[in-house]
C-alpha cells in the first residue's frame, strides 16, 4: 500500500508537469518544407463536369428513378473521359 502511494506521489508531478510546460521552439521540432521538381509528361486535357439533375423529395418515384438513371449515365461518361484523359499522359 505504501509503495503504491509513494509511486503515485512521485508520478503525479511528472505527469502534470508536461501539461503545464511552456512550449519551447527548437529548430529540430519545426516542420521542414522540401520542394522537389515534378516532371509532367503532358498537360491533362480539361474534362467538363457532368450536369446532374437535382433530385428532390417532392419528385414522384418514377421521376426520381429517371433522374437517377440519367445521372448515373452522365457520371459514367465523365468517369470514362477522365480515365481516357489520364491515359494520354502515361
């Protein structure tokens, strides 16, 4: 019992001294910014974003389903164009 009490009494100052310590600025602790040149093989062509239709809660079920299917097709086409554009630079 006495040993645990002594250990706790000795440990408390160490635990709480870190919380109240003033932050010291040291050169080792500072973040380093490293700039390296990046080789770009070619400029990736601009791909226009898909014009998605807004789906609202007031739309009937069949209208929502139509908009979902149309948006899916537009996003699929945009995805295909983006993949094709990135393959140009490989």
